[in-house]
């Protein structure tokens, strides 16, 4: 690691950048001391973040942690991308109301390879250490596991919100699930981490690691948790961004492997308020640069749409390259901003009337997969977000007979629908 990188920013400047958007920080004083020691000694901090490869694809919500890791990395610190191949065999019980099904070794291995392909779109591969926690957890053995289990009481383990809730509701809690926080904590001991990063719902597990390090006479790691990223449909309510977390099941996500034009278009659909939230959590702009951009938008020097384009281009370029970001912007401007919607470029969908004379537009939208349900279709019509052959649909009870139609929902979704 280049010691000069550790001194390109003061400890105070590093602290401001790496803690932006932080929810929990245990503790600020410890982090400041570690950053100062690193700056003075030229010795990088060990920054750890663990990922259980329980799902093969990542979205922007998952990249929050990677973005924070990259900020540390850019200041010259040592980043360890820890793949929890051993702990994935247990399954993290965090936030679960039932026991998580265990994965097989083959499933874990396949998912881990997919993760490695995706994370280096954010992290600098040459400066990232990839470790697997089976390296040390496989070696624990029965005796080691029993000794580890003796470090924590059942009462303290039941302080976890999810365990407490399941116990209160008499929902089964398997014994092996209680080992998970201990094993994650032992990862910190094995790596001698200075800082562990995680989402706010991981706080309990991270604190276990801090305690185990104390018991091993190691300097306890600093714990930093970040927020859970809100999905694309989140809005501002009483000065606060409110909405469901980004999730594939809720279809409010941006996948890091999605096509560049789809990624760009989805990000252009968010509100201006949500844009600033995403900027703070995901952008590589410094807080100073972000403040300058916000000031320019506030005084009218920069249009909010231009700021949004800048963010969409940055994210698309991050995951697909600068040229892909530029082309996605160009295509978006052509197809949507200039309202040039070519039927030849649209997906073709054929739907059957099944003997009926007509089909409600709400049903057509759902069956063409332009909306998640007929209910959402009615909502989009009410909001003026549905067009058929370029004409806005005004009536939620509107229907269509046999024929071919260009159907558009919002700015992002459209299809050429043949109804017969």
C-alpha cells in the first residue's frame, strides 16, 4: 500500500468522508484515533466487510457498503472483501421471522464467483484482498466451536430484536442460528480488523465482533453501519425520504448488471429529493463537491434534471464504463426527452382476448408486464402515466378491442402490444 495515499487527506477530512450517511458509529473517538495513527505511522487500517453469497445478483442497495469501502480504499487503507462461504451454510438470521434455508457448498461457490465479478465494478481489484471465512472457521473444529459458544450467554443472544420477536411469538429458533453472530464476530478476530462495515440491521453481529476482540486482547474494531437504501419509488414526507427498501421482489431496484439504458432510465425516474439522497450515499463526489452542486441547483445555475443526468451517468459508467454511460444518456435524451419513441425498438407482446370482445387497459398493462398488477395499472392511469398510441388514457375503465397498440407507462416502460 502506498503510504502517500494515506496522507492525501488529513485524518479529519478522511473522517468526514468515510462517515457520510453513517447510522451507527462505535465509536467516533476510536475512529479518529485510528485514522490519526494511520496518518502518522503510514500504516493503513484494515477495513472489513462481510458478504454472505446467499444471492447471486446485486443491486444498488448492496453497493452502498461497497461505496463506503471504496472511500476507505481511496484514502489508502486496506480493504478486505470477506466472502462468508462458511457462515452462508448457516444463513444469517438477521431480520428473519423464520429459519433461513441453508445453502450447499456448490451453491455458495457459484454465488461467490458471481459476487466477485460484480464487486470490482466498485472496488479497485488491485487494492482489494478477497478472503473466505472458511479459511479459519473450518479449522475451529468441535472444541473450538464449543469454546466460542461459551463466550456469549443465551440471555444476551435473545437481546437481538429478531430472536426476541420470534421467542415471544413462539416461532422456532434453531440453535445453529445463534452461532451465526459468534462466527461473524470471530471473523474480526481472525482478520484483526480495525473497522467493520455493515448495514444498520447488522449492528448486533458487529458488536459481538467488537466484544470478542476485547477478550482476545486485540484493539476493538470500530463499527460503522449505513442505512438501508430506499427503492426507486421512495418520496419525501415531512422532510424525510420514506419508502420501501430497494428490493427485487418489490421491483423498485436498479441491478448492477442491468443493461446500461435500463439503469440510466430507472435513475432518471426518481424524484429530485431521492436523487440527493442517492448522491450522498452512492456518488464518488466529495461532500464539498456535492454541496457546490446543490448550491448551483438551488440558485438556478444548474437545472435539477442536469444534476440527475449527472448521477445517472456516473452510476451507469461505474458499472458499465464511461462510454456506456455516455451512450445511455444520449439514447435517453433521444427516446424520452425528445419524445422519439420508435415502435420498431419496442418489445413485441401478443395477448389473447380469450373470446372476449375487449380487454380492460388495466388488465392489458399487467399481462404485458408493464405494471406489476391491475391495481398498479389503475394507479398509473389516475396519475396520467399511461398512453396508448401516444394518447393519454383518462378513464380507468377504458378497454381495447383487437388490434396493435403502442402502450407506454411512465417514461421507462413501453411495448408494442398485439391484441387478438
